[in-house]
């Protein structure tokens, strides 16, 4: 599968507000302008994102599979050695579905940071209390966005309301609290409460399995960029699109391990696929929607500042303000802080040359991250177009027009004036290199 | 000793004209202003706070035929303002951008004004005072007219006209006093001894002339219309000079040449003066609330705060006078920090518009330290306890309430209104969401923060240790107190029971 072919000049120019972006997408490119500076930023930030992500996916699976419904999960971020050493299924020599060239085990930069932090080697509890650690709260916020929005397509989410799921969850809950009459009594009194917690654990697993794929993807893109085999933004998008198709059918499931026994709350046999049950809901929930961030910016629902429908929420990374204080979107401060620890040297040098240098590096990298996420979204557009519509070099003008309608419909989400969506979208901003 | 404070800056003004390198000009001006500040420290060290009369007096007969003598001296009122003058001069020079145009002329004029002010605060000959009073007119005109904003020429001309009229009124009052009283010269002690030869009607008339003259300078409502233009159009350091110390020349004149020289007439006019001050407080606060330009807002706040000084002076009791003198000093410091911070904001953000500014407290891309200091300055100006502004206003109110309770309560309301406009200013400027599309402001360097940090430290220190603010003027205030007020009908039965000057703050 490829998206690199040049478009044929058989269509009139687009009249869309973002016509230049439409033409770029029709040429197999991204919403982000294809410049070496943009490429350097997005590839560098993907590397800085991949390192903490290597922890996120491991700990998400640890929480979903091991911590599960622990009523006082104080140590849920204290990942077990088993999960820290858990081999990635898609990278490493012993991967059962090796697609990417990276190592199976946790990235060395991550292990070094876990030992040392920003300060110095200390007991893990002290690092945790000092907040000198990977901010799992960010990963949990993403997971909760997926859980809270629900109903974003696919079969995974409806399955959580099915009788089969409830039966499987009931088995797991009873086994987990075996010998604990207090919790079992509470379960009897408030079964829906426990069931909802179980659904949340399922989303932990869902997101963990999603990011297990993405971490090695980003590592490899960075390696290839350093080698010179990824030389344009379009190359990077193509790599993502190819990766999406290579991995699209991998299973999404939720297993819980209780006293050595595996309880299949969502069995692999249900056939939930990575692309439709994890990737697309994740993009919808985290890139577009999330929720009004509980920062210093206040939203007045009575003044129509908050949409009536959750599908119209627009607080995700594609709309988020880069400022960590008083902003909308995913808790950006925590992620930016995580990425700051792992920035490649060339990106640090780049940031030092702009704005306030080291003083506002968190802001600058947050903007780079936003650019990179527009690229990932572009890859999703291209993947959906390839899956549902026509090749970019299709000789039939009607097919090309259908492709255009698809791209324009996607971009319309950044043009809507309701609730200030048009102003909030950053697509306009990322077209300029001066947006930092 | 006092002559050093006059001659020093004036010689320094000449010295900086001889230096070619702009950076050396600034360094020299800064060094010399620091030396003057240190010298004031020496004077404060030698000043006897228990002595009521003039200290460190100097005398040199200059033009005896005209009654003009070079007679200097300082009491608690003078020494407080001398210290403020030296500090403000240093702050003004330090807060001036390094790349200021025509630096030699600029720093020279600043130092010239500083020397003139020191002369005015120490002059013990009324004609000599008028000379020093007039000396600052032209330098300030140039400071506004050359280094000001877009409407600088208009503002400078307006300042020149108003201040020239003010100077003329003061000169007329001075000459009339000398000639009518038959005083052999214009030396202050001599004039004071002969002033009682004049009838009360003459005294009231002369006092009114000086009230107009000094009222323009202070300024008092409705003589204030030059102030918003001058303060707003002047470069921030010059605005500090204008509001921080130059305006005090007006209030100093009211006390020295109104209250002290004409106590009987002052007692007659006391209720009207208190009402005048109260109107100023309320007008200044309400006008500030209506502003959309933060610099103009601070400028109007200055008018309001001068009203407190007027109220304290009008009451004329020792405690109220201590409060009024403390208010002169604390207002100078607070206004200086506010104008400096507004200047930094304008330089970095490019606007002073309240409707445009937002979210400057943002830790990464905003101006967090400047915003924090602005919050502190606003709190001090609103009279929040623990800061210098509270001490001064509290003393004024405590001194004035027994005599003019209604007017005092209206002024207390004025402090509430001050809090209102500063909350508006701070809420819109510092808080809220920074506009990410425009917020590429340059960073603020430590050198730009330093003057504000010094002033903020002083505001808090004087708020927590108020004796350092008031001890210099207590004895002087006791001597200046208008005892004639005791006979005034509106104070009957109250004057004897007034709180002593020493009661509230003495350990």
C-alpha cells in the first residue's frame, strides 16, 4: 500500500478554505507543509514521545491486567519487572509479528530515566513523590477520554454493554475479590459500579495495546530519518500509512491475571481489530474531542461555550492551545514534561534558537507535537481513503472527486464556527513556520 | 552636607555631557545617582529625629538686596522627600532602556531635575525655593517632549503651560508675602516671624494663591488635566520622575508654605481643603475605573492618592500630618513600581490596552515576575495591610476621622474603589488566557526587573516596619500641627481627644 503517487491534473482546483491542504493530501502528503524544518520537528518529537510511550503501554497493560480493580491502587505506576521486561509483539528478534526493527525490551533511555530521573538515583518511591518520573496521568487521561466519549464506531465499545462481557467481567470480579467479603458485598450492592471499573480496565488494555504498536513505529521513523531514508514529511506519512495497514488486523483484547490464572474479559477470539477498535477511536477521542480541560480557562455551558453533543467536542490536540496553563485539550503539561526529558540534541539546539530558548521549550515542543499529530491524522486520512475510497492516481475523475470530497469533509471539522471550533483549530497556524 | 545633594547632581549633569560612549554615560549617571543615594543615607544617619527644627543648616548671603539668600536646612518633612528624591533618581536612571536616544542629554536632564528638587526640598529662602521650583520646568518639558510617546509635544506643551502658571502664582504669592509683611528678606524664619502682621483676609488670599499654584503641581482636581497627558505620553522612567517625586513638590509646598506659614488661614479653610482632597480621591478612583489604558489608569490613581495627602494636611493634626508625609513617600514608591512595570509590559507586549492584554501571568510565555510584582504594586496602592500604602492611609484616616468623619469614610470608600480598578487591571492584564497567536513576547531580563524588585522590597519592608517610614517626620509633624484648629468650631470638643502622633506605631 502506498500513497506516494502524484495526482493527475484532471480536477479543477479545490474551492475549500484549505484548498492548499486539500491539494497536498491529494498528492499523498500531509496537512503539515512538507519542509525540512517541519520534518525535523515531527520526527524528533516522535522520538521524544516514543520513549515515555514505551512506559505508557507497559504500565497500561499492567494496570488493566494485574492491578485491575484494586480498591486502593497506590502503586499502579510502580510497574512490575515482568511488565517492564515484557517483549514488544511487533519489534525485537522474538516478536511474534515482527514488523519494526527496534528492540523488544524497554528503551535504554527510558530505563536510564527511571533509574536516575531529573535528579539522581533515588528509591522509586521518592522519585514518584517528587514527580520525577514518567507522567502516567497523561496516559490515563487519554484512556478516560476514550472511555468517556464511547460510541465512536467499531464493535469494541458496544461489546462492553453486552451480556457476554458482563458475564466475563462478573467472573473476573468474583475471582479477583475471592476471600474478600467486604468487596464482594459491595459488588452485590453496587454491581454497576464494579462493572464500570471493569470497562475502564478494558480501555486500559485497549490503549496499552494501541501504544505497544506506536512506540516502535516512532522509533523506527526516527532511525530512518537519521539514516536519510525518510527525507520528507510525505515519506513519514507513507511510513505511518504502511504501518497502519500492516498492523490493522492485530487483536485488541483484555485479559486479567488473577493468582496465575488468565480471565479473558474480552477474548482475542472476538476479533476486535487494532485499526477499528483502538486506532480510530483513539484519534477521535484524543486528537479531536477530549473534554474541557479543568485548567484556569473556564467554559460556560449556559453561554453555549460547551457543545450540546459530545461528538462536537473540540478540545483535543488538534485544537489545543499550546500553553500549559489555562488551556484546552489533553493535559499537555504532563506530556510535554515527559517529552522534554528525551528530546534529541538537534531539537534542543533548534528550540534554543527560537522564542525564549530553554525557558519556553515546553511550549515549543508542545507546538512541534501538535504539528506531528496533524501528520498522524493525515496518515489516518490517507489510510481511510485507501481503505474506503480510491487510489490517488485513479484515472476516473469521479473517483478522484470522491477522494476530494472525503478530504474536504475531514477538513471541514476545522472550519466549523460553532462553539468557536474554527478559531480553536490549529490547522491554520501550523501552515506557518512562525507558529512556535 | 545638603549642598552636596544639589551641587552633586548638577555637576554630574555636566559630567555626563562630556562623556561620548553611551554606555559610559549611563554607567556614570548610575554611579553618581548611587553616590547621591548613599549620601542621603549619611544624612539620614546624622539626622536627629527628636529635633523639631531645621538641621544641617547652611547659609550664604547671595543677593541681600533682593532678599535672596542661599539658606538650606532640613526637617523631618524635607529629609523624607530628599530620600525619596535620591531613590527615585536612581530608579529612573536604572529603569531607562540602555538604548535610549540622545543619552547624554537625557541623563543630564534627569540629574538636573534631581538637583533642582533637592534644592527645593531644602531651600529655607522662599525666593530660592521658587528658583529651584522653576529650574525643573524646562528639563521636564524636554524629557516629555523628546522621549515621550506619539502625542508628546502636546503633552509637553500642556505641562509647560500649567507648570508655568503654577510657578507664576507661587512667585506672585512669594513677592506679595515679602512686600506686604515688610519682611527684610525672603528667608523662611524671617517671613514666618512677620507673617502675623498681615490680617487674616490677606493670609487667606495669599494661601489661596499658593493653593492654586501648588494645586496645579500636585495636581488637585480640577487643576489636574495636564497630568494624564503628561504621565501617559512621558516615557515610563520620566513618568516615574513626574509621579514619584515631582508631584511631591506640590504637596511639599502645601505643607511648608500653606499649612506652616499660614496656620490661621489654613484652619479657616480646613473643611474646604478636606472636601477638596476627598473629591480628588473619589474622582481619581472613578476616573481610573473608566480607563482602558493601564498607564492612564495608574496616572488617575495618582490623582486619587494625592487626595489622601490633601485630607491629612487639611486636618493638620500631628497624626494626620505624619500620615500625609508617609503617604507622599509611600505613594512615590508605589507609583514608581507601577509605572516601571507598566513600562516593561508596554515594551515587551507592545500595548497598554486593557482589552488586548491578557494572561501575562503565564509562566513560560508571559511575564510572570512582572505580573507578580504588578499584583504586589496594586495591592500596595489599594492599601492592603502589610505594605507601605496601608500604613500611610491608615494614619491619615485615624488622624482625620475624629474631625471629619464623613469625609474620612468617603476616602475609605475611595480605597475600596482603588481596589476595584486594580482588580480590573490585574484580572485583565495578568490573569485569563494568553493569546497563543500573539504571545511571542521577548523575555524580561533581570536588569529590567531589578528596580521593581528593589521597590517591592521597600514597599513590604516599610509595610512591616512602619517606623522606618514615619519616625523621620513625627517630631516635625508635632511642630507643624495646626494648633489653631483647636479653636475652630468644627473641632470643638474633639481636638483634645485626638490620638497622639506617637500612639499607633510606637513600640
